[in-house]
C-alpha cells in the first residue's frame, strides 16, 4: 500500500484562489474559485488518497492541521503570494504530526528550490515543474535519490536530481472529474462569468505562445503543447455529465484550447452529440470557421487574453497578436453568438499613461460582456521578471506583492508612471467600462434572465468593498510620497 496521502490546496486569505489552477494566484475582486486540476491527477493515481481544496470549502488552517494528523504524506501546492503562509502551515502540520512527510509543488519551488528548502525545514522535498509521477513514486516507496524532477536535503547539502521529462501520454492520466466527485463539492466553485455550478478540466498541457508575463508555461507546464485524444476528452465529458447532473457548464481551463484548428473541429464533432454547454480559453488568432464549429457544438463563452489595446505593448510582451486581429475576432464572436470575457493587464513593459488610455478605449470598442483588469505582476521564472529586475523596476520583494488580504498590489514602477497611478487606473478602467448604460443594462438583463439577481448583488457589494480598500491604499501611498518630498525639500533648505 502507498503512503496515505493528502493533496492540499491550502487555506489562505479570504477568497484566495490559491494557484493550484489559476493564472493569477491572488484574492479575486469577486469571490471565485477555479478547480485544483493539477492536484487531481496524482490524487487519482494513489489508492487511499484525498484531495482537500481548502479555500472554496472554507476549511481553516486549524482544521487542516487536524486532518493532516491522519495522513503519512502531504503534497501542498504553493504560490508566490501564499508562500510565507504556506511555510508556517507546513511547520504547524509537522509539529502536530512529526511523522508526516511534506512536499511542496508549484511555481515558486520550481523557480527557487534552494530558497524553499532553506527557508522551510518541514519539507522532505520539493518538485520542480510537472509533479504527477514524482509524488506518486515517493508515496509508493521509491527512494528520493531515484526520483526525477525533485530537490531535497542530504547531509546538510541540497541535492537537485535530474529533470523529469514532461508527461507525453495525457490519455494515460486519470480523469480529474472522478476525483471531483470523490472529494469535492462542485457547488462551492463560483466564477462570476461562468454558469453555476460549473466543472473545469484540461484537454491539453503546455502553451507554445511566448507571452513574457505568463507564469504557467514558463514554470510548471512548459511551452511544449501536448494534447489528449479527442476520444478521451469526449468520453470524460460524457461521464462527467452523468456524475454531475446539477452542473450547468463545463470549462476547458487549458492555456490554449483551440490552438490547432483540425483538432478543435474534430473534438467539436464529438462534443456536439452530448448536448453540453461548455466554455474555454481562446486566442484572438482563432478563425471564424473554428469559432462556428465550437458554437455549434455547444460552446457558450470564451475567456480571451487581450491584455492591451496598445500595439507596442503587444509587441513588447510577445503576444503574437494585433489590435486589428483582436477586433476582427471579436466581431466574429459577436456575429456567431459567442459570449466573451476579456482579460486586460495594466503595467506591462513599456506602459505609459497614453497606452493605458489606449487600452481602456480599446476595451470599450470591443464591448465584450465582462472584463477582468489585472495589475502586471512579474513572477520569478518569467521573462517579464528578468526584464523588470534587470532594469530596477521592481519596487518590493515579489513574495510581498499583495496586501494583507491577498489582493494584488502594483510592485512594478516605470519612470513617469507611478505605481499608484496604475492601481488607480484599474478602478477607472472598471468604472468607465461598466458604468456605460449599455454595459450596465447588459449585466442586469443577463442576471434577470439567468435568475441570478442575488449573485449579482453579492458580487457588486464585494467589488465595491474592494474598490474602496484599494482607493484608500492609493491615497495613503500618495500622502506618503508627498510627505517624503516635503521632508526632502526642508532638508535641502
């Protein structure tokens, strides 16, 4: 029998989306949770294991410590923002159950294995990049010295075993939806722009795009694009439909679902007879014919990373897309009846006050149904981080890029673009976008049609509360800078 293993997406800040599957590990403006897909794969390979997704199930740190007393091996998915808290939790778990073995997985230990092992003595080892088989091999008794892709301490020194080859045969992996049914309550997962309840899964791994800021391909999954067979995906979807009759929508949480036209069209042909409603991520390079096939197969919504409406910013981040192509893609989606949730980022390399204004105007021109506006974060392991560090644009330690509630704070500052201005413009962006009569009416009408008025009310209150908190942070920062300038002026006088 393998070690009795607990896979943990740890408790953290209120509404914190962990990092076990989210692109931006941070507390959301509105409470929302993605599924811990990465942890579900090895959980399906080990008899007697359990996947505990603490945040959406509101499991506290104290409750987690008690649960860990019944396990021999803990695999914890950590994030940059949650790193310090995760260390303290691991140490508390170890104190309560000295015999338990603890491994951390996730981007921060991939990029900084030495720091992880030096700072957290409770760790037995860490896994770099994909960790599915590394943790399973350890649970089944394989010695640390023989496990690829891990780092550990031996005789006071840190040992880095050779890298593990990426998983190629994705069809051989377990179906994550089986683990959701076994260990999780799907009604706890809410994303404002998806139907509730929803279930997410992957059909591919890796992303060949070279976006300089994107965390996952540059740390965990790699750029090599690997895909499940369309038969395997369709079979899991059919099974999930039976397992979760209450689910209203399925979501393909791939970095790039529709990167290959022939595969997408083939998969759509197999999904169409299932009669499912589903959504996915998309790049603006997807052509109209592919979008039409997706819509006819039940696709409802696309999450689209527009990022910026400034042509030079798109070049700077190697987005591989243009403003013109984004406009044509969006028109195709509107014509076909596909809903779009658009993602934008302020504070990317080369950002100026003018480029921010270009992006806000561009978003209003696109007129997609919902948007998310993020502050650019330079995560270790990304090309963006190397650029920002080399040029001295990082204003504080990357492990401190959030406030006391886990919300994103600007930690990049360019000459002529104060970080307070970027944070302030996030709210200006939302205000200008959603307070347009057309946009406001659309949100309210959809809530009425979907009978989601209580959900809309809750989300609106949460967002306005956060808005007030961030405005306070902006004002405090401005006041501090004024005080410092006044003190400097007096000193010179």
